C-alpha cells in the first residue's frame, strides 16, 4: 500500500500516514537503507507486525527525503534528525505515522476501543469535569483523544516521572472541532500546548483510529 494520507499542517509541518498492508518481505525490498544497529533492532523484534510497523516508518521518512542513516534515537528513545527538523513517530495496528516540523511536536495514533473506559481513571482527573461516561460512544472517542494528547505531549518532553493523570491536563473540547489546548505542570516546569485531532478510517480494516498531534507553545 502506498502512502495512505498526507496532511500539510503549515509551511513547516507535515504529517504522513502509512497503511501497513505489505508483507515483511515486501517492505524489506522497498526500504533503501538500514544501519547495522537498526537491522539488529529489527531482527530482535518478536512480533512481525511490530517489524512491519518499524519498516513502514522508514518508508515514511523516505517519502520526506530521509533514510535510516539520518534517523537517530537519544538515550530515552526519542527520535531525532541531525538537521533542524523535529520528528515524532507513532504506530497502531495497521497504521504508522510521523510528523516532521520545524516546531517542537509529538504525535500519537490510537484505535478507538471500549476497553479504554476501564482504564480512564488511570490517566484522567481534571478531564472528569467535562467528560460524560453515560454517552458511551462520545466518551470512548473523547478518552481516545485525551490519551493521544497526553501521549503526544509526553513524547515531546520525554521526562521520567511525568504522570498522565497528575501532570498533564487536556482542556474541554468538542468532537465536532479539531483543536484544543493542554498544559503540563511537572516539578517547576509549566508548558502549554496546542492539540489537534482527527478520526482516521480505512476501507481495508475494521475500526476507527484517532490521530492526535501536539505543538509546544
């Protein structure tokens, strides 16, 4: 499957989504280069789905003119380029996505699932003031946005000890809109973020996904 979707958010920010329909063997023939370290990491993955998602990310950076030799990870596992572009990566089931920007960004993509209701108390507190658990479909979708926003913000800061529930607050929002605000209050650090979200649906697979990306202000 070629590139599933491209979102040109602004002049310096682009989101690319790959729908993972290829076999592992097909992806291996399409990825132009893998560092030795990357190959060892790939070989050590027990799940073929994880391997395919990993290679799909390499396909996405190739779409942007990069290769695996340009992509690095810091000591906390945060990806970065040697140039002045920021990158964030996510994959969920049959999708992989990246965001590349001159701004500080984070991205997350999640399948909308009923089970998120069972863990809502693990990552929401402030948000309980506007959530309605009785509206099941909306509740699941909003929880998925909230989780995605907090995951995206965590990827930006990537600091040990940050609690989704206690330190990251996502402002009230409507599913009819595509943007909200969020804040991180952690130790002496206070940061605000703009959060953008949308639903992604494929004709090839069941289920709906939520794509969320955040910019540090």
